[in-house]
C-alpha cells in the first residue's frame, strides 16, 4: 500500500475515534482523574514546622540546582589565587548511637559509618550550598574526591589508622581542582580533577569532618519497613598540614557549617569541635555533604496517575474490541487489506491521542500541584527545568505506551473484559504492589524491573546517589531502573504484544 494509503488509514481511524463520543469523553475523564486526584492530594498536604508563617525551612541548593545537605565542621583560612593544601590523616574514630538495649540507658558504640568523611577542602566561603571540591578518606569506602555535592570519584580503597595513615592533597589552578592521595607522602596518585565554573578568586581552604546518620531499616513480616537514622560523629587527627599560596595566615577560623543554634541562642546538642596539640589538629564533625532526598518531590502530584491509566486502558481496549463485537472489523480490513497496517494505524491513533491527553494532565498537575504543596508549607525538592519537562513528557509517553499495550491485548483477546483485566494486571497492579510497602524491597524492585510497570520509573525526579546514605526503595520513590531504561522495558512489552496481535490477525479470520 502506498504512503497515501497509510495516510488514509490514519485519517479513517482518527475519524472513528473522534466521532465516538464515549471514547472522547472517557479519555477526557481519565485526564481529569489524574489532575483532580493530584490536586486534591496536594491541597490536603500541610506541613507546619513552627517557624515563621509555619513554613518548613527549605534545604540549601547546590550549584546544579539540587537540594543538598551541607553540614560539617570546617577549619579554614582564605586562599587567593592558585595554591594547595596537604594534610596527613593519622586517625579516624567516632561514635554511633544504637537502639537502647536497656530502656533509659544510652547505647553508644565506638566506630564510624561507611560514609563518614575527613579530609581537605576548597570551598566558596562558608555559605551552605556553595561550590566546593574535597579530597577525603571515608569510614568504609576508601579515599574519594567529591565536588559540588553530586560528583564522587573513587580513589584507593582501605581505611586509615595510626599504623596506616593517608596523605591527601588538593591543588587549585584557576577554576580547576585536582585531588591526590599518598600512602607515604612522597609518591602521589591523582584521584580526579574538577572544574568549578563558579569558583571565585578568593576561597576558603582547610580541613573538614562530617558524619552522616546511621540508617537502620527493619523489614516487617509482610512487607513494609521502619527506618531510623541515628546520631553519629567522626573524629579525625590531622598533622603535617601545609597550605601553599596567598593565604590569610594567622589562627585557623572555625565554623560548624549548617548547625542551627537552639532557640535560646545556646550551643546545639551535638556540635562539632576543634582542638590543637602542637602540630596535630583534632576535628570532630557530624552531618553530611551531598544531595538530600528529604522533602516532597514533584512526582508526588501524580498520585492520580494509576487511576487515570485504568481509564486509558479501558478506552484503548474498546477502540479495537468494539469493532470485533459489532462486526465492523471486516469493514476496516476491506478498506485496508494489509491487516498489519490496519492495526498499526489504530495503535498510532490511540497512542497519539493518549499522549496529548497525558501531556496536558501531567503539565497541569505537576506545575499547579507543586505550587499548592509549597503554598501549604511543604518543602518540595527543587529540580532543574529539564528534569521537570522530562517528568511531564515522560508521563505522557507512559500513558501512550499503556494505551498501545492495552490496545494490543484487546486485539489479541478480542474480549473487552479479558483485555482490560490483563492490562491492569500487568501495568497498574505491579506498580501499586511495589510502591505501597506491601512487598519486601527486593521483590518490589524485581517487579519493577521485569514487568511493564518498569515504565513508571520515568516519573522519578531525584536520582539515587551511591555516596549518600538513604533508603533507596520503590516505596520511597526510587526505582531500580533509570527513567528511560524503565520506559524502554515498557515499550518492549507493548511492541511484543502488538507484534503478536499482528500475527494473529494475519493468520485468523477477523
């Protein structure tokens, strides 16, 4: 058949869809469900932190626009122009608060968490969220170079002790920072290089220590979990500290970055600290330096998406089964004898109209819902404009692929009830089971890898960061596949179902 023939098929299928008021109305209702449920949920979400106007404080924003945790103890001097800082870390110890064994008796054990950090850093002042680069040793992940919160480069594995100290060095040349490590202070290994576009001429350079909370997760017998993050602190000894370049000199300045004072102006409950004994510096720190996932996300406004997809599935199935039920499929096949192209035209039309409806629904609910959440005092994690558009467009593609898969199942089963049930069972049900803490985390993750519900990953706006301690589970909004990878799995299922439908219609009478 010519291209013109394909065009006539598309126009014919579009005419069928738009002239059946029930289908148009059904798709409109599905769109309205997504928007309404999302906005109602956003309107009902209120947070009060007891601050000014009862608005919860928002997290600092890093150079890339992401919400960050920027909380550590900083011993520093100013550095103007190029230069370097070198230090030996000879010890790294700490304390971890564990669940109390005896009620009322504090259970605190010696040790450091795997992502406790101690090292040298160059930072644009002491403002939270400002650009930085750091060379460090960690409690359980060896030496690392990290910069601008999201970037992490692995160095030599292993810990640090009096018998096995680690030398660290960070050099600055213009906007470029290079991290080095050494086991003897003579032979140096380059770990990584970072170019910090926003770095000013005068920066703060010095020693730092941070220690994120100890995350424990208790799994329930029938799915679900209880997460607790308990206090930790790290204590590091530095010596052989040398700063080269134009520095402020004099005594080291000290700042507990990110610490909030008590309402009465007193010292916080768990402050960091600094002590000097000769040429040895002992720095105590709590907190973390990295992205944070604490807060609501823009995809939380999409709570009505599963219900809306049920409506999309019903319309997509009826778009093909109605013709079988009424015997009109024979007319369609007479108009287009190449049966595969007839199904392709139908799938294209239902996918296209659903994409437009999904784009409108996601665009309205994500933008308006996020504003409502913030106006209600909720801290909503910031994302880039690109990420927001990716979520909106991704949801539209998700809806379109769901429609094509449901249509293909309708063409395979030729029965509305069976096709709708099958489509809901493979698209919506796995997502609900995986994200509502019904299943253990491992089972939920496999469900979102192997079923068409993998496509829901496209709505995830905050990625998983390996160097940040968090509960990375579907119920917390983290999917096991990357957004487009999950959508690719969904598309593969839709393509397979559509291919099988084409094979069946070619081999059997309509």
